[in-house]
């Protein structure tokens, strides 16, 4: 497996669903950070269909009461890892996906500029599947072959008080060095 010259991962375990919700990174940006998220629609749901629909701007917000707050929202992530470990790529890793929102940490702001966003299908209330964690590690290893990744942060690390994901059940062991944001892989 490898990344094409245009930032798309070629692997039999990665599906492509290009999202319109991206733009170019600022010229000269060094992509050195992974931001880990979790997502479920509706909350505690386990279907990736609504997430795909959200990232592709085709979510019918009348299908669930909680979807109303998503009306007109344009968001994306570079990758989504399903409960079974399968991966969908929505945005080229070379481009800026709209996953971090207002963000700051480590004296840096606007993490969309220099990070790769990876969503795990799940929520902050329950553990993630071993297949997801295994695939996350493999994905990061592949990303590091092309991008100079140095840091890995939670969405909650870069948007404290606004975001809580991936939550207390996310296992950082093996992903980052103890007590730091530095990648351990």
C-alpha cells in the first residue's frame, strides 16, 4: 500500500468517498499531526451511513431529532475507521479536511491546517473495537511513510471545553509517548 501523488491511500482495506468539504492547505504547510476523533450519528449509533451522508453533504436532517443541529453544516475528515476496522478516506491527506474546527494546543492554532483527521465510529461512552485500534495504528504507520508526523492529539486536546472525543475509553498506549503528544509509532 502507498499514497498516490495526490494524497489518496491505495490499499484493499480503504474505500474512497471524496467529500466536497475540504480546501487546500496554506502554502508550505508541514503536515505533522494526527487528530483522533470519534463520531456516531445519532449519538451512540453504530451505522456509518449517516456519517458518510454528513461528510458528503447529503444527510437528511429530518431522519432524527438530533440531526437538526447538523443542518447546513459542512464537515469532513480524512479517514473514518468503522467498528470492523474497515477504512473510508474522504479527503486527500494533502488537502485540508474540515474536522478540527476552532482549535489550539501546544501554542498552535487552527489544526485543520497541519493535521490529518481520523474518525473512529463510536462514542465517548463505550470502548472501541480492537479491529479499530489495530487499523488506526496501521494507518498511522502508512501515513508516516509519506508525511513527517510527529504528534497525535485527541479532538478534546485541541478543543477543550468544546469537544470530549475520543473520550475515556480510547487507549493511547502504543500511540503516543507517555505524558506527551508525541507519536510513539
